């Protein structure tokens, strides 16, 4: 599942790079999109790791 998410994000990044080449860079700033996608990816990865780590313990989401 994590790999699937990783491939989805990579696909989105490639699409954004292609579209940003076609569109004006002021319409869609690339660094902002990369930072947002990386934050979402890290948040989900940490959430899955915590969920798996505390699955048999006292910690529940």
C-alpha cells in the first residue's frame, strides 16, 4: 500500500512537472506543490507506522 501511494505521488509530481512546463510558472509554483505532497506523504507514512507499532498496545486512533 505504501508503495502504491509512493507511485501515485510520483505520478502526480510528473504530471505537475509536465503541466507546469506548459502553464505559466506563476500559476502553479512547483516548490509549493512538492512541499505539500511531501508533507502529506510523510504524515501518512508516520501515521501508518504508528498504527502498526501501537496496534497491539494501548494506543489507538
